[in-house]
C-alpha cells in the first residue's frame, strides 16, 4: 500500500482513470453507432468531446480525507501502516464535483466519491432525479424521497430504479421501493465475463472502443492536474480524518447536500428472494 498508493493517492488511483471512464460513457452524447466497422472511432470521439466541455474544478467543491483508526482500535489507520511515512498527507478519500459546459448537462453537478476503508465496498453510478412536483403537499407533509436510477458495477452487477409507491394497506403514505434487475438472479445461467476477459477479447478482435485514446488521456489529465498540484502544495489543507469503516468525512455529505444531492439514510437495498 505504501509503496504505490502513497505516491499516487485516491484521485490518481481511482478517480482520474476508473471513474472518469464510467463518467465519460454516462455523459457522452450518443455515438453514431456502437457496432459494425469503425464503431470504436465514434465511441471514442464522443468521450473526448464531453471531456473537453468540463469546466475547471472549483476547489471549494472538493473534500479530501485520510482514514484513521476506528473507535475499537482494532482496525488501524493509514498512518499506522508500516509502509506509509508517519507524516504522509496522501488522501485516501475524495469527493469532488465536475460540471459540464454544454447544452445537455448545463446546471447538473456530477459528484465523484471514492475512498478506502469505508463502510461499504461497491462501485456504482447513481442518477438522482429532482424532487417530484407537488410531492411537498400531496401526502399531507409526509416526506417523499427522490427517485433514483442506480447502475451497480460491483458487487452483484445490477440496475435498479428507486421510486415511490403507496404504502401497503390502508395508509396513503409514500414508500420507497425499487424495480430491480440483478443480473445473476434474472439470468442465473448466463455467462457474464469479468472485465479483463472482455478486454483481452477486444484486443483479439481489434476493437478499440473500450481502450483510452491518447487525446482522451490528455483531456482527462488537463482536468485533474491543477487539483493535484493544489493538493500537493497544501492549498487545500491537510486531509480530513475519518474513522476506518465510516462513510468518510462529514464534510463530504455536506458538500453533496450543498450541490443538491439528498441522502436517504433510511433506505436499504435488499436482494430479491426468488
């Protein structure tokens, strides 16, 4: 961990590459085609086009953190790792906001959140819709949660839509539920290859759509290099401490709420029992 991660940090290790790939596929305009001859060119062009529309990162919309020992003292903090320097200021957590200056995404914040030693281990895209019109008075003051489309990459690849339904029985209260497509439950006998298997196959086929082109790589680094330089120069201050096994720094949730995201702490996603 100290040999590699301490020289890179969470932004270089996860956000600038892995999350940016997911982001560009989500935010890009539909390519002319996604199959057939030369489709890779159209996909990669669309990804680069959206990256070139990203505004410079506002440092006030960035939270960095570093995990510390938990309350029990059993799970040690980052600085207690023998391979990590005692005075390391490497972030193990980051939340930041990207904004796209184009007609489709004007005014929509894209929140990136990644960290180590958190309470959950997962990778997902979460599209939260605006508050349903009229929901503040339709249910006599009852809270009406926002709808969300969630695409979970791992674990348990799935796509589900969180939405409001009428509570069972005689009550008229809104209740948050979901329409769930968990792949290994809906298609239990289907072969779903892992990521590297697919990449090797695409190499053999000569398809380049899933690989990063040089101009895409440069566009991505142009977005994050000013932020990385500001962090390393101390402009953003020291990383905020958060306990091992927590959700991360409280400032992260505050930032997300500030830009419009509403966290539903009472919702629990449950796997279907067929």
